[in-house]
């Protein structure tokens, strides 16, 4: 634990830069491939919230599309309350190849 606190700043900075780049990648991906999606800029987290109501306004149908058609399991926005209906929460703290595959699958399921 002492080493983690005293000797890991470089690693932490690299991880944060990578996650920030993943978030920027996702933002650009949505703009180019799912332009009606509205991504919420994360504030101090690696979790991306994206509003997909323009593609599917029914929360249960959206969940079914993600699981059955896209084959991705995300945090459904509705589990966080009425304000989250139509949103998906995506973890950006992963390899970019995994994030891209997830986004590609989402795009193919929604279009």
C-alpha cells in the first residue's frame, strides 16, 4: 500500500490519460456514427452516460436491443430512476479495442 501511494503517480497519470482518450474516442464515435445520441461529458469518472432516446424511447426495448441484438451488457439508465430512462452507462476504463467493439455493436443494433 505504501508503494502504491508513494511510487505509482506515473502509472496513475498514464491510466487517467488513457481513459480520457477513450472518452474522447467515444464522443467522436457517437458524433460520426450515432449522431442522434447525446453523450454526457463525464466529470471525475470513467463512466460514460449516453442518451439513446432518439433511437429507442422504450427502456425495456432498448435493454433488449443491447442484450439480444448488440450482445453487450451495460448499466441500463432506468435502474437509476426515471431520469435515466433511455440512457446507457458505458465503462470507458477498458482497452480501446473493447470499447470500439461495444460501440460498433451498439451502432449495428440501433441502425
